[in-house]
C-alpha cells in the first residue's frame, strides 16, 4: 500500500513540469487525481510556450499507468466558479478530497519600476489570487468531510528572499507564505495542515532569455541566484517528493512550515 492509498488529490497547473510530476508521484502513492490546467497562455508577458491540452492528456495517461483514476479538466485558477465546478465534479466521481496542491503559477522578468500595470497584475492574479481561489474552492469540502487534510502551496526561494527582476513574482510568492501561515492557524482545529514549498530553479521550461540579459547588465546581482550545492537546477520529481511527504501521515504534525528545496540558495 502507498502512503496515500484511498486518498484524492486536487492539483492545479498539472499539465506538465512540477504539476505533472506531483500528479504522477501522488498517484504512485495510491491517490486518485483531479488535475486542472489552463492549457493556454495566461499572459502576453509570458514568453515560454504554454501548456497544451495534449500535455494535460499525457498527465492523465501517466496517472492511469500508475493504476489510479484521474479527472483532468481545463480550468483557470483565476476563475472561482470554474474551479468550484471541477472540484464538485471530482468529489462526486471519487467520493472525497484529501490533498490540495496549489501549483499553478507564471513568471516573467523586469526591473520593478519598469513593469507595466498589466504585467504586475497578471502575475499577482495567477500566483497569489489564484491560490486563494483554489483554497476557497476546496477548503469548505475538507471541513465538511471532517477527516482532516493537507494543503500544499508551491512558493519559491523568491517567497523567502528578495530576488532582483522578480518584484511581482517575489511579491506573489511572499504573499502565499502569509496566506499559508494564516490558513494553518485557522484550519488547525479541523486537522487540516497547510505548508509551503520553496524550490530553487526547477527544470520545467518556465523561463526565457530575458533573465540572463538582466543579470548580464547587473552582474553584481548574479550571486543572489547562486546555489551552495554543486547543481544548477532541481528536477520536478524533487519537488514532487516533498509534496508526497507533506501529503502523507508522515507529516501529520507539520503545519505552517516553509519547506526548502533550494540547493542551499537561501543559506547565502
């Protein structure tokens, strides 16, 4: 038996990268999966290719290969009604909800004072408000079930450190830490745990060359991104490992914590 046998997990941004790795890992641990993704470009400022319906379909196939059930739907974390509809559909099909992984996010780059209003707002809407809407769509069900649960919010090293050229992103990722800490207090009486994970760069394809250009123009800032361990990036599966731990009973006494998978970046 896996650590999550009989459980159901809801994962946002599940079409590829971290979200896909999390879906496959939780399925391998015995969970059925409700997977959503926008499968479209969320912002004109996002320069890397967006996830596709084919990506989401592939995630569903990989979950099924683990012998688990999956409900995969197109949905936008900025659309509360859409989130609620998918959650209701998933709970009706699988009978329960136990784990929520707020993984969906976007990133782009710019000097703080040069960001446009739209560029700022797009990142905040997806990375912070989208997490709040994910929580709003799922927490009432967890409370009503009365069997506890685990909410895992994917933040970043930029949620604990002021990384240059990422003011909007860092603000959103700091914001979800405050949200998680508050929720951890509010939901503790219901035995619902809330934690954040803080990766260094993850090999997901969510980047473009503009960051390199900015650092080339301001080389004194480059050391802020340097890891202590002799690796440059972590793999999506490394984040999925931490998600699986926090979702399981092995972490039943952990809530309100910031779990670092950062290659020692935050030690510098």
